[in-house]
């Protein structure tokens, strides 16, 4: 594949990511929760099950890796499962209609079952996509590419979340809180976007690696290879422990805002958007830094900052929460972007091409199980401490405050596990901090913005030049066409004019 074809394929991947983000934002998160509660009257434990399904579904990626290593068909596995997983949303869209009315309260369990199967298909699609993209994206620009792609997907997700929230609110105000058709319309638009993403996936070529064993050369012994790779398992151990520390408290920040701080939903939406916007901005910065200085120091720097975030939540008080939560969301979005991006990049970097899908599947399965169990354990401890309530220097400490403190302490311990991971040519955390300071410098930002404008102007010049050339060609063709038309008209009238002229001259001569 030449450079031009590769760039075209990567652009299709970004477009696919944009449409996929539109669907994920339109049919997931708060909208899926709202649909389950308002339309299907789901209970809290059923919402918890829905939230855990994507994480548990990651276990099936081990099967996906077996299929890839046996057949080598990454693109086919990705497309077929993506298409089937998204097509199942037709059934979810139909749940409020009369065809499912006889099921009554059982419709919520139908939703759980459909989401479970959809997540299984999406997990299989995900392992195919990651193995496929790891060969398609050049190693030297991997961080930059995924940073750009993540920035685009985050932007689409923000736009859809804000517009979708406004639409559902307006629909509910016009009709009623439990009117299902606002969700039906939103989910339908999301499904259309998801199927459009599948169409762009089809247009991306699969880069076959001839050195990878397939068919009869493949054996189950390859599944033991990642377990014997000490450096890879050190990465898995770090990410698993660190993810447990993060997810231990992650679901309860929203509960804290609603129950403890009494924040209304409009303010919650704004505060949540701050984190997403921060992620969107920092993705463009973290990508080049991880490419130049390595992923390991980026994870260390990001982890150090994120340790402080739970304490910002702790000092937030009713009617005095804007500043601490604003800073907490800003830091969470910015440095979680660095942590997630660098984890994805180093995962591909430490996974050999031979049997890479097995490495990726094992990683996803372990991290998925740990991430799914962490909030369950955190919730159990929170339930045990539900009657905890005491004052510490004028601060009222509750069970959720203790959960946040435990999360921060776990992060402080687990972040240093990354030191056991060896990344060739990685720089130091100090170098990352200096580069980050330079990247965030206002003067540097102005220069970067100027460079961006100049590049865009140069592109604009090329576009205008192309338009100018095209218009010149059109003018030349038009001129030739008019000339030919006039000549044809002249040919038609020339003879009668000549005869008239000869006749007149003949009369004058006579």
C-alpha cells in the first residue's frame, strides 16, 4: 500500500470513528439509562447490570483472537460483528411499541438481553479492529493518529450529547416524561450513523501480514505466549490495578453530585462536558508527546495528577462546589486522556505482530473483568458504610467521601507499578512535564495556531488554485462550445445570406 492509499484508509478510519461516536453517544450513557428508567421502569440493580455488560463482554475477545489467528480475517470479523451488533438496536427501538406490550415489566430484561448480545458482537468487532489498525497505522505516528482520531470522536460525542439532551428535554416538556418516542427518534438517528460507520469500515483495505501464522500453523500454544511475556504481563498488571483504583469510585461521582451536593441536571451536564472538552483539547497534545518521549512517562505523569482528583471532590460543599468540581473535571479529562492514549499505544508497541490479537484479547479480558468488579466492590463498601457520618474540621464526612479517599490511596500505590514495564527509548517524566509545559504555553499556543492557520491558508490556496483551473477549463470549453454553435448557425444562414448578397449585387450591377 502506497502513502496515498494509506492516508486515504486512515481518513476513512477517522470518519468511521466519528459516525461510531455519534451512535455511541446517541444510544448509550445517560440516554440509555433514561430510556430504561423512564420507558421500561428499570430498578437500580438493573441499571447496574446494564452498565457492567460492556466490560464483561470483553471476555469474548479471546474467542475473537482465536478466529483472527486461525483465519487472518481481521476486517471481516470487525465488519460482520459491528453490523450485527448495531442492527440489534432495531429491536430496542421497537420495545415501546405494541408488539412488545404483552411482555409488560419483562421488557427491561429483553433490553438487558439485547444489550448483552450487542456488546458481545461489538467486543468481537473491537478485537478485529484493533488488530487490523495496529498493522495499518505506522508505528512512528501511532500516537498522533489516535490522538487526532480520539479528538474527532470526542467532538462528535460532545455535540450529540448536548443536542440529544436538549432534544429529549424539549420532547419531554412538550409531551410527558415517560413518552418513549423522543428516545425512539434519537436511537434511530444513532443507528443510521452506526450503519454509516460500517459502510466506511468496508472501504478500508485490510493490510495482510504474510509473516503471521494462520490455518494449520496456528496452535493453542500461542495463547500461553502472552503469559510468558514478563514485560507484557507487567503492563497488564499495572493497568488492571490502576483501573481497579479508578473504577472503584468512578460511578459514585454522579451520585455524589445528585445526593450530597444537590446539583441539578443542567449543571451536571455542563460540568460533565468540561471533562470531555478537556479530553478533546489534550488528545492533540498527548499524541505527539507520547510519540517523541514514550508512553511510560506519560502514564506516570498522568497518574500522579489523577491521584489528587478525588480530594477535589471531597472539599466540594453544597452551594460551594463550582470551583473544586470544575478543576476536578478539567484535570480528569486532560490527564485521563494522556493515560488512556498512552496505555493503548504501549499495548500495541509491546505486542508482537505474531499473535498480536491474542495479546490484545488477553489484555482486554483481564482489564474488563477487573474494571467490571471494581464498582461492585466499591458499591458494596459504600453500602456497608451508608450510616457513616461525622465531622472533620467543619467537613461532613460520609460513605462516599471514604470511597473517594480509598480510590486516591489505591491510585497512589498502583501508579508506581508502571516502573516494572520496560519501554525502549522512553524518556523521563521530567521531560514529559517540560514538554507539556511548552505545549500549553500561551505563546507556543499562538505560534501553533498561526502555523495551523498558515497550513490551512496554504490548503486554501491549493483549493482556490484548483477552482481557478477548473473554472478556466470550463470557460475554455464554454468558449469553444459557443464558437462551434455560432459556426453551425453561420453555416446554416451563410448560403441564404450569400444568395441575398449576390441577388442585391446583381441588381446594382444591372
